[in-house]
C-alpha cells in the first residue's frame, strides 16, 4: 500500500497533462483572434467598396453633361474592383432590399439610391426623398443631395480541420456622398 501511495504523489508527467489541458484553449484563443481579424478586414474592405461605389455614382459621366451621373454599372465596377483587390469575392454580395424608388438594385445586388436627400447627422430620412422629384421640399442646411450605396456581405466562421460552420454573420456596408458638379 505504501508503494501505491508513493506512486500517486509522483509528479513525473504532470507537465504533459497540464499541456494537454491548456494547449487546446490557447489554440482556440489564437484562432479566435485570427477569425476576428479576418472579419474586421472584410468589414473594412466592404465599407471602402461602398464608399468608392457611392463616389462612382456621384460623378458626372462626362464634362459636358453634368446632370447625367454614373449608374449602377459604374457602382458595380467600383465595388468589384475594391473587393477583388483585397481578395474578397464580390459574387457573394447579398441584396439588403430597399430597391424601391428612388433606389435601384444593380446586377450585382447592390442598392443604389441616386439623387436623394441625405442628412449630415444620422439617421437618414425615412423614406428616402428624391432631390429630383417635383413638389418635394428643398433640403435644409443640415441636409444635402447625394448618392447612397448599400449592400450586405456574408462572413462564415468555420471550425478548423472540419467542414462545420459555427455561424454566418451578414455585414452591411453603406456609404453616402454628395453629387459632384
């Protein structure tokens, strides 16, 4: 019996048992940091893409026709270029809805609201008011006419070395900009 009790008090191999308990937790913590970093990278990329899309929509198509602004095709091109430059797949863009007048939905599921009254302080007017509509009030000093671009992008958290996805988050990108003259 004395020999058995001495073997129980032996500390040989305790480090291995401790490492077996701690290393999976450290690995999951580091993996969480990596996944959060990738999600943040995608979010900042889609925000930049929406901003570039709004700028493309607000530019006149030519110098002699200042009332004709870039359309949905220009927005699609600008958004796709920014997303592809950061290795984010633009074909996964989800339409958030809101394609009612004065908004349209592009071929790549991006909602483009052209010539609407925007506010310098949140929230935006709801429903959106078109600047081009007759009978609409003129924008107040805290408002201006511009373009609004909105879309959503899915991000899925996967468990490594498996095909299990933990959850899918829909990130929304929205940008507004004044129309250029």
